[in-house]
């Protein structure tokens, strides 16, 4: 049995087919649906910029962006304007307005209190509800 050599076009077709199959295999496995950390958000600790699972005493203060990444919600009644500004859809001006409203009126007790802040509409309120809570 003899094998005919492939032309340049044939080799390009083989390589393109291999790239397509590899791309499909990678796409089916990425992104993974498994959580990066297999623990409750309250057990997440940040050490040297790395998130790990370790139950115990609550961490003093996690960086806001890192906390949001692993699912830890910000405390809306304690978060700074810089921390609130990390929430997707909340810019620096709105974050400052939220902090000023909280300082002027006292801690937020309901989402209606947050909704009353000028600049917070339905979409912004939804973003805040997803990334923060009252403690």
C-alpha cells in the first residue's frame, strides 16, 4: 500500500483541521464552571494578594476588587468611595454620592434608602444589590 504525499494545500488543510479540533476541545472545557475556591465566602482569606480557604477569625480588610472576585459582598454601610467604585457600573462620582448620602442620613437600612440617592437608578441599584449588603 503506497501513501501519496500531500501538497502544500493538503498540509494546510490538515493543520487547519487540527487547529479547529484543538480550539473546540479548549472551548468546551473553558471557562470552567467549578468555583475557583471551594469554600464559603466567609472563609476566604487574602494573604499576599492570593485568596485561600481558611476558616477562623474574620479577616480585617480584604481588597474590594479581590473580595468581589471571589464572591464576598461589600458592606454598603462601611465601604469607602474607592471600594464602591470597584463595583461594575458604579463610577467614582456615584460612589462618592453614595458615601456622602450615607454620611448625611446615617446608615442605609433598606434598598429604598439606597435608591433615593441621586444617580442610583434601577440598573445601578441592581449592581449594588449583587455586590453589597447591609451588615
